[in-house]
C-alpha cells in the first residue's frame, strides 16, 4: 500500500463521517502485514489474557508508540494512560 492509497482511504472516511451525526469516538479500519513472530506473540498473549483482543492490543501498541515519540494529542495520551493503568486478568 502506498501513501496515496492511504490518503485516499482517509479522505473517503472523512467524507463519510461528515455525512453522519457527530459521535464521541470514531474508528478507522486498518489492514496491515506484520512479521509472523509478532503475530504469534500477539496470539499467545490474547490466548492467556481473555480481556484483550487483537484490536485492543494494536490500539494499545499504537498509542504507546505515538505517546513515547512525542505525540501530544489528548486522546492518544488518554488511551496510553488507560492501558498503562488497566490490569490484565490472566487465566
């Protein structure tokens, strides 16, 4: 996927969101390829932590990366801190 394709996807989503009523939070569908080792690690983690799913893991990882690399968006900071202080229950 090239940058132009990503920008077209974001633009299309933005246009669709403008037509809808404003919501408190919005979601964007993301498709990506990851190394098999990361996939296996994520799958094992989710298997032993039933309160987590692939969406929560990826959102948490992305928020962590953005926060630690200088993103000062309040929503990103809130997501990062919520995940930081939320306990995972293990089986």
